């Protein structure tokens, strides 16, 4: 989260979490943003892989037709 967009309460909460983790607030926010970006990239990658199932090839379709009863 950008410090300009955070309210004083949010900033205090993040400062407590940073202190508990033994980091400075700036380092904590940078680490949090990096983790969020990695999570978004991973979610995008999995969504892209699941979204486009591949159509069966020519021979697979022919074998499927050959195994159907007349």
C-alpha cells in the first residue's frame, strides 16, 4: 500500500505488524507489495493455464469417432 493512500489508523496498524516482524515500516510495505505482486502473477498464470483447454488433435478426434458405436 502506498503511504499516501493510507489513513493514520492503517499506518499505525502496519507499523505494529512491521515492528512485530522486526522490520522498518518502509521495508515491511515494500516486502508486502512484492508478495502481493508475486501472488497476482501466480494467480494470473494459473488462470491463463486453466482458461484455454486445448482442443483434441486430428488423430484423437478420429480415434474417438472410430470407437463410437454405429
